[in-house]
């Protein structure tokens, strides 16, 4: 789910202060399917809840900067945007600079098809996705998957090797145990025995991948994978490839806090995103970042956490009267990061 609100426009550097000019107001976009192309004042920030980057710690929302129209001039090209949900509750946004009469409906359909394909292969929210079926399987022989899924898993395994296991897509048993996963329900503090049992079913070295023919293999029947930390970035790149294939060179794509920007907005104005200030109460912008032919990935744990209150508890050697359990696992310990109160 997402929320949007406005921040005063003087919170951002203006186009005029950078010496830029545009016949189309900086940041304004026509909402596909809406009756008006008007844009609101100031900064529109989208805030997502319940989403995460596992292992590397949660994720931070991005903001898209927009300014009210300063004149009624019509540009040769216009900003077109649309948004939706993918990979469960994750929001996405696409903005393109397109010439008049551009067939945006065809591009929308192509992007939707791409996201649905990736979701059907890599989602942990869809019971019949390739990843979900692999996770349910107790086979230790090769399990056939698409080449696309195999390539993403292969890249994840490279990252696991490079990080000595700090990045590990086999962390799913811990994700579910601590109630941060797709099967989120009523939270119950796990015991030390439950944590240790989940840890025994984790380890990137217990997972193999091959590209020809594409398949995965687990050496432990209990191995399960969660591609949340890499599938969003892959999907951003895939959507960007769709837009390029449609002949557009200037665009912005964002999925769940991961974004890529190519080219500029009309008037050679850079794309701008606002990184949210990491704070538990209230919402504000920490920094505005300009992107041109660049990508950005954000992470944070202050929107996805659980508050646990108990007389005392001890998991992994940590004791507290009240604890904020924050998304972000170290597989070697098996517990989320903790902020403790009342020690």
C-alpha cells in the first residue's frame, strides 16, 4: 500500500536556480487514465509500508519531485506516467517522455506483461510461482525453472560468494519465522530452538544453479529461497529494456524503492528523487538526488518492524524488556536487528 502527501516546494532546488528551462513544467506529468494533466504543488513523496530488502536491511522509500505548472505552454514531448502494484504489495511507477500520439497503451501492456511474468516466476506471494514450487519441493535433484529465474539466482549466488554469505537468498525460513514474509500473521516470539532449527535449513552453499538447461538444485530438502533483495532491481532493468525497445530514451522507473533514470525530462532537466529521512516518527526528506543514466537502490528498517513486549526474552543472547525487531538478518545469528528499551 502507498500514501502520498505534499511538502512545500521551497524544500527543493528550483529549475531556475540551476539555469535550466523547460517549456513543460519541471516534474509535471500526465496521469494515464486520468482526466487532467495538472500536477500538484511541491514534492510528492510516496511512502510504502510492509516492504523490505532482506539481509541488507529493509528499504527506504523514494520520492518523485514535481512542481506546479508555471505557464500554459505545450511541449513537443510530454511526461506520461502510470503506477500500480507488483510482487505482492510492492508499488511501482513508470514515467516516460513521449512524443505526441505515442501509443502509451501498448507500452503499458508490455510493461504489465513483463512484471506479471517476473512475478509468476520469482514471487513468494504466488503459490504457483517457480520459486514457490521449488520451495515446497523436497527433491534434491534438479528442479526445472525458466532461464530468467536461473540467471537471477546465479547472480544472487555470485553476491553470496563475494560477501562471504552476508547476502543469502536461502534466508527464507528465518524471514517466515520472524513474521516478515509473505505468510505474515500474528507474531509470536520464536524460541531459541526454533531459531536454531531454521538456521539449519539455511546456507547458500546448499543451493546450486545451472543455466543450460535452466534448473535449481538443493542439497538439503529444507532449503527455501527468497529473491526479494534482487528481483525488484531485476524487474526495474527489465521494464527499462521494454521502454527502450519502444523507442523512448528518456524515462524514470521505480519499483519498491529501486529506481533507474535515463536521459532527462523535457528541457534537459534531470530526474530528481527524494530520499526519506530515517526516523520512526513523522516523514521528511533527507536529501534530493538528481539522476541521469543512473540507478539508485535504497534501504532502511524504520518502516518494517515489529514491537515485542514481554517480561524478558532472550534470543541469540539478546535480552530486553521491550524490543523493536527491525528487518535485516545476519544468517549466522538468525535474529533480526534489535533496538532495545527498558533494559
